[in-house]
């Protein structure tokens, strides 16, 4: 059996009881280590689970699936994923390979950012399509996520923006020299995401394009959701550029039309009176 | 402290380790019992958690919040919610009351249908706005969810349809007589939901309206997601009318534009070759 087990968000104790039982019963346990992270590392998980974990980087999952699935028809193998196994990043390839090899699989679900973000005070069923923001380079500055955010806003919907993670990346130089030297991991912050959005807004404003959002649009920055030291900050996009929400992972929500109950909930995580000012400033956000 | 604890989907063992520790440390534990259910009842949970649970029906949560929050500034109180506390149904009111009473609150997240539905093979970030289908009555047959589904489809997005739950409902007769006699609980099935959608399609076709979906649109019916006996059925809307996915809870997904990898995943839960036939039949679903 192949178990795909969600670890939830936060730390080692966020695994479900069913998930922990499965981990302890498996002969091999892989930890997917390139699409998300918990606030604790591999060693803390190993100690808590009482099991040795095998780190599964992108290469292993994408090219070494046979290794992961080896003997899984006669023994139990666990594949651990931060959040839910079918959350923001799915592991469909691994599942399809298991199915085609006649290996049964079972999913043990957990919270992911896709549903836990509801704790910021915005109703999940008022969210539209989720988007991803990637680190821009000198030559690659995609903007398609911006259009999706605006489309959601036109329909009155909020947008969850997942922020880029770069782990085990090689510099172009090292890659060309064939050196397996990796850059330090990078996690996009709410501040960096807000800055990127503002650059797009400013560029489009210069071009005279219609703007679906502005620097004054109400947004929510969240960090380490589910952890003891989680941070939630409701502010304008402009204000979020200068906010420091601490360590990874961060996500950003761009609001659409706000329901009064949502405003009340957002107020819990905003400075006193700040939200009223924000809602006055942001004429594009109607509060009906 | 007020703990809002998600129980996840499935059975008693789907609570997180952190959640279970919190439940066991609380002096009073409420079980929210009107927006969702697990596959096991209150007694099984009590035995597993080693705690007595107080059933919280809609009346208690909406009118008796003071009772739930009593002394929560000096003792720990848990409020258990199937799925995630901020999943499909939020409990913002309770949180806002706690905040205004100076009672700190903490959320322990878990899987909800809003993210676990990803296991059907459709990518979560390709979902648009979530909709709810309610039981129609002779005089009340709302159709607004249909327009939202079509809007999502136009944008290429899938739609998660949450299906109605009626617990502790009084008949109009008993309500008028002031008799506190309740009807047996009702849970909308995938079959009933598909039938309701087809009635709307047929009515609109007669009116000559443009149809955003048809009886041949590919849909996915899911039941008891996360439980040992979960069921996932990929078929046309028409075929789902006659499918029996067993006991509650059921949900329905109406697909939008399908990615090849999604088609491969859907195939896992469809009859052999069925999906290819479906995709040919459903000319409104492009597979690009």
C-alpha cells in the first residue's frame, strides 16, 4: 500500500492520529521536501514520529518514482506531504504510477493553505481561482496571475496567492559547470509579493490600462498559518510592502467584495480603526 | 481559551494529535452537530477522545453562545467542527463574541471537503467559486447556483457543489403548533443534486436560453470522503442521477476545462474507457 499522508500546517503534532498510525506502520517513509515546509525540520519530525524519514526532493519524486514505489505491493510505504497530499501541489504522477503498477493507494487528508486560509476571516466560498506568484528574474516577469486576481475581483471574489518557494536550486553558472552546488532556499514574503503586484499596477497605469486593483486594495498577509506564532495582517497592498511577518511560509490574499461579517472578522487582525480607513480609501472594494 | 478544533473527514481518528491533546485538556467540549457529520456518531467520538461531548445544535450556537463561552477566560473550552472550523461553514459569530469578551481563541485546522475534494483528480487551483445546493420545496426552487457553475465553466474552472443537510427541522405543521417534534435528518445525495441540475437545464432549454452545461457534462460524485468506504464516481450528469453512492455526506463536482493529467486521474475512478466516451459526448468540455 502507498499511503499519501498530509502533515497539515504548523509542526509535528499537526498530523492526524490516523496519519501517525500509518507512518509508524510503514517500512519506508518519504518526506516531500520541495513544495512546502513546516516550522520544524526533518529531525524534529523523525523524533516525534519515531521513524527515520527519507527526504524526497523534486528529482526523486519526478524521476525516482520507481524507487519510492519499490515493493509497495507487498509492504507499506508512506509519502508525507506538508498540508494535504492533494492541496496546492498534487502528486498525481506518483498516484498514477502506483495505479498502473497495481499498487493500492490511500490518502490521509489534512489541512492545507487552501482551506486553512479561511481563518483570516474571509469566507472560503467567496474565493475564486487560486493563483501562484513566482520570483521574477531579469528576463522573466510573468503577470498572468494579476489578470486572474482582477477577474476574481470583478466577480466579487477573493484570491489566494501562493508564494514561490525555491529549494535546491542551482545557479546558472553552477548548472553549466555541472556543479551540484545549491543556492540557499528562498521563500517569497508577503512584502515581496506586494511589491511585485505594485510594480505591475504602476506599469499598467503608465500604459493607461484599466486597473482591477490598486495600491489601496485591502489585502491580508498570512505567515506560518497553524503554527503557534502564526501572523495575520490586514492592510492595504501598499502597507504590506513594508510589513515583516517573519519566517516562512507566507501567503497573500487579495480581497474582492467584502461581506459585513467578513469585515468584522478582518478587523480582529487589523490595527484599531485601520480597516474602516482602508475601506474608505479603497473605493474599488464595496462593502455591501 | 476557546479552542476551535477541526475533526477532519471520516472518523474519530481523523482528528490531529494537537487537536486530540487540546480536547483532552478542556473542561467542556462542544460538538457542532448541524452543518456536517462524520461516519461515526457522538458516542464513538466520546469513547475515542475519552471525553463527554455536549451536542451543539444551531439554536445553541446561534442563541446560546454565552453558554458556550461561559468561563472560557479562566478555563479551556473546545468547540469541535467536522472538517475545518473555517471550512464551508464558518463560525465567525462565535469567534467575534469571544474576541469582544476578551477570551483568547485558537484554531486547530484539519481537512475539509474544500481541500480534500482534490483527491478526485481535479486540481484545486482550477476550481472557481464554491456553490451550495439546497433541497427544493414546492414553492422555493432557487437556481442561482446554476449560474455560478456556468460562470465557472466559462472561465474553464471546476465547481464544488456542497449539498444540503437538514437536521432537527420541524414540519410547518409542528412549528405552527409549537410542537418540538423534529423530522428525520435528510442529506442530499449526488443523485438528487444531479436531478435538480437536469431539471434546471431542461427548463432553460425549453425557454431557449443558452446552456452553460448539459446532461452530458462530465461530473464527479463523491461520498464519505476520507472514510474507509469513500466513493468517487466520474460520469455524465445524466448517469449520476441513477447512481447510488451510499450513505452521507455527498458532494458533487461539475468539471470545467480538463487538463490531460486531470483526465488521467479521473480515469482512475471511472469505468474502463468510460471517460473517453464521456469526453467525446461532452463537446462543451474541451480537453486541451
